[in-house]
C-alpha cells in the first residue's frame, strides 16, 4: 500500500520552496499554469531582480517577484507559498505588493482615467451615400 505524503498539509501550504509557475498560478496572476510558463519563458517575470529563464525555478518566502503584464507592472514580495489555487481573498495573502508598485499602478490608473476616450474622435461614423459621392468627387473618380 502506498503511503500518503502529508508534508504539504491539506491544502498544499507549508512548503519550503515551490516552482515559480505554480506560485504565479496559485496567486492568481495568471489564469493557467501554461500562461504563467509563457510569461516566464518570455522574460516578463523577474525573481530578485534576475530574469527567470525556466518555470521550474524555485521561489521562497521573502523573494521579490516583478511581473510585467500589458496593463500594469507589479512588484510583489512573496509572503506565503501554496501549491493549490484557491479563492481570490486567499490568493491575496500569498503576496504583498510593494509601496512603489502600488504608487505606480495608481498613477497609471489615473492617467488612463484622464486620457480622452479614443471613440470620441469619430464624430461622423460611417459616411453616408452623399458623403461617399463627395469624397469620390474630391478624389476625381
């Protein structure tokens, strides 16, 4: 009969080190582990200010992880490890965002809020039949 390894606890917490891709997935930075692997291989993840080349790189409590995503850049400190993906409030306990990262994210959100809506530049929309005839006349068709 196989023995059951209970060293990770009931929910996979209490581990000393964990794969970076698994931690990013459990902390809900990426929806799937495959997306986390793609980000790591693509050089969008830094661990302790070093670009991580392999998803199997181990992360430990106290490590600084920098995550570059299209909408924001986050710099978080690892507070806990978990090998299982839980609800969002539980995942938020796995890390703490640095003060500089929070300030940069809030500044970016403010810039987006103050930026003009791109769709407002288009006042006329699709040209009418009359507009098309005038355009064709101007082009000499």
